[in-house]
């Protein structure tokens, strides 16, 4: 019985490490993300969020962004940028300024707003607010490859 408990504990620890690694795929550095998207020929997903106060932002994080299905898709097709507007914690001034400028540039008025752009900064699609359906519904918004 002890062996089973140890195996379960190791499996849970592995899942937690994998989830933490997936969370590390997000950046706050828009210029670096844009350069990476150009180099790797990927789309950029801009997540305009109020991570510590917005219930719908927390829901999209839990039901879409933290799933394996989204993580697998993102690792192949996306560069992920979190543009946070928290109320309970401070961000560096340059991050605050960058996020405000991008909010204005992409005309973001509410949270969450997801803006997907190509490496030339052309908007592919925008999702304003939370939409039900989990990762399947979210990923269905992406253009399908030609052919």
C-alpha cells in the first residue's frame, strides 16, 4: 500500500511541475515576444487581464489557459503575452507603461480581452470577455491552415 501512495505522490508532483513549466511560457515583455513570433513564425496571444481581481479573467485562466489542450496548441503555434492590470500588486513602471500603451493601441476596454495578432501586428481575432466552452471553443476561433 505504501508503494502505491508513493507512486501517486510522484505522479502528482510530476503534474505540478508540468503545470508550473506551462505557466512559464507566458511573458510580460511584448517587444521580446514580438521578435520571437517573427523568428518562429508564430502568432502572438495578448491576454489583457486583471489577474488578481477579475473573476472572468481567473475563469479563462483556469478553464482554458491552464489546460493541456491549450498548452499543447500554444507551444506549437503561439507566443503568449500576459498584459496584466492588477489591483493588489505593483508592476514595474515600464511594464505598466507598456501595458497601457498596448491597451490603447488595441482599443481594449474591458477584461478579459484576448487579442491574437500575427508577427506584423495585424489583428487575427479578438475575444472580449469570457466565453463558455473551454479550450475547444477558444481554439476554434483560430484560423485553420490552408490546404
